[in-house]
C-alpha cells in the first residue's frame, strides 16, 4: 500500500505544481480540461484549467487539480504534507524553497525528540512539515542505497 496526496486549487494548479517541481524535482504531467472528455460539459472559462496533474519521483506522487467542489475551495489546517528528508542539507534546501512567499511557522531546528524539524504554509495555502532524523530507519536505508 502507498498513500499519495491530492491537492485542490482554485485556478492556480499549474503555477502551484510547477512551483513544487522546482522545489522538489520530479516529472510533472498536466492535463487540461480542454481536450479531455469533460471539455464539452465545462464552461468556457474552465477550458484552460487543470483537470488532473501529477508530480512524480521514486519517493512520492503529488496529484492536483483546479476542479473544486460545488461548495468551493476551503483551505484548512487539518492536513499537512510531510517530507522525511535524507540529509540536513536537503531539509534546509527544501524548506527554504517551499517557504518563499509563504509563512514559516517553525524554522528548521533540532527538536526535543532529537530530529531536525520545521513546518510552513506555502504561498498556495498548503501546509508542509519537514523532518530529518539521521537515526531514522528511512534515512539509514536510503543512505545505504546511495
């Protein structure tokens, strides 16, 4: 089993997913409403919106769309994207990139539980938690593999 995330945007999915690609790397696929089987069912102003997108690496898949529910888009603080980083340099680099034009809630620091940790809300209103624990099994396995 593998869990992936799906983010909903209000017309700026292309901008957000491109930003995440710049911050995290990966292969980005964007599918417009225009040219899809849904195109004839959507108003003209929705044709250039993103129907579905994926940002994929070996480590994660982030999916996104501009297709908001009828109730509209409601951003909240109940969910965060979590990145378990493989090095101190990686956590600092990703945090710096994701926090640009966003809100840095807790800058990267060593926690009482012994890891480097920080969290932020990016410029699109999505919450992120970044963690690096050199003793963590994930990092030990990753480091052994190269």
